[in-house]
C-alpha cells in the first residue's frame, strides 16, 4: 500500500510538471510558468533534453601541471657545482673565490647561491664571485629558477674550506 502511494505521488508530480507555458512579454522578456496565463503557449517537453554533457575532468587534473600529453617529454635538468670541488681547500689570503656552476640542458633562468644555509645572492650567470670571506668551513648549494619562477634544479650540498695564512706566522 505504501509503495503504491509513492508511485502515485511520483507519477502525479511528473504529470503536473510535464506542461510548461512560455509567454513573451511586451518588453521582449520571456516568462516560463507551470500555470497557464493570457498569451502563454504550452511547450512540448516530450522530446527530452538534447544537451550533450562534456566528459568530466577531475579538479586535480585541471590544476596538476605534471599531467603530460603523450607528445610532451619531461625534461630533466642537472645542476652541478664545478668549482670548488667537494672538500676542497682554497688558499687565498684576500678571502676571494669563485663558485662555478653548470646546468644541462642550458636554458635561461636565474641561479641562487645558498651559502651556509642562507641565500647569499641571485643572478643570471652561473659564476659567483665571492669576496671578503673569512677563513673556515663553508657549505654551498646552488638552485636554478626557470623564467616561470619554478625551481628546475638544485645542486648537491657540498663543503669547502677557505684557508688564509696566519698573521702570526712570519716569513724568514
């Protein structure tokens, strides 16, 4: 009995919603209604909806930049510190030295030098000229930033030592 009541209720709702009236007003606007009014024309909704829905794409796929089409190849960048070499001791009494890097493949962008965990400088050249450095141990790393602002590559962290002759030692 309960099932029959639900079926009758649903069928009456679908029958009453099956007639829609369209009226073009004097100002050109269109009014749709389920109640007839003067000048309203009933619409035939039996033909159904002819709209084709596009395929659903997940929100992640729209924003995920790593999704590649088959034609796109993922480029792997490699950034290396050519000088100083790992664990190298540099002898310079003026505290001057160069950090020389190389990226492959070669693309335009910006190099960032991180010295002892702190951003030291950023420039478009892969050679950094350091001056007035104190003697001691230094850790160095370089990041390469593409024109889009994304970090494309980072070098390994490596250590070097700067040695200056002591002022206490007198030459004979």
